[in-house]
């Protein structure tokens, strides 16, 4: 919860990836608040007050996952809305002539997106979602200590640069407001 709050302010893409991980963590504990409390939250060095906040947060997320039908797969509506905001910002940045570096980075990453889709990524999802899914997938591979090929590492580096640029523009837009034309 505290990490999520911090990431949401600093880097919206990292926040979204973290929230996807939280969804998977909840699923790993069978959407059981009792198990999350006992087997997960207790491992952290929280004060009693912090523990209660974190448990309430997980409880709310579990309730939402149950209500929204994403106990086994998919993403919470709050995370889908965040993703949609990034998708819309990407479109605005690409349509504007005021962001040539962003456009350059997009076209640098586009071949990797095409390759990911050719290798089985969902062709129906937006490019930003494909990028985030690839970053999340590589994160899971690293957590499992699985090897990542040099080609994949290169693609991930480029995608990370692009998504970081998008996240920076998102933050700037929220703080100052971007002017697109």
C-alpha cells in the first residue's frame, strides 16, 4: 500500500506494474484476507497501525476483485483506468508535433511490439499494454531467476526507456499540464 502510494506519485507505469503484481499476490493467496494477513503482511516490519491500514487495503482490493470478476485473471477497473489514461496520453503525444523525441522513441520500440505480437502477444491490445505486459513478464522471469536472452534484454531496455518517457510525460501533465498544439 505504501509502495503503491509512493509509486503513483512518482512513476505511473511502475505503479501499474506494481499493482499487477499485487493482484497476482492476492491470487497466490486464493483471495483470502486471512491468509494474506497471516502469511504475507506479518513478514513485514509494520507498526500495528500500518498493519491495519495494509490489511484494510488488501481487503478492499479483494472485495473489488470479487465484485469485478477478476479473481483468477484480468485487472481491476482502477488499474484498467490507469492503463487507459496512459494509452490516451500516448495517442496525444504521438499526434502532437511538440514531442519529436517521444515520437522517435515510439518508432524505435514499434518493431519490438510487432515482434512480441508475432510471438503470441495479444494482437488486440494497445501497444502500451503490450509494452507493459512484456515488462511485467520479464519481471516475473527475473523473480523466478530464469535466464533472459540478450535479444529480450535489449528489447526490454528499449521498451523501458519508452515507457519511462511516457510516465515522465504523465507526471508532467498532471503537475503542470502539457500543451499538445
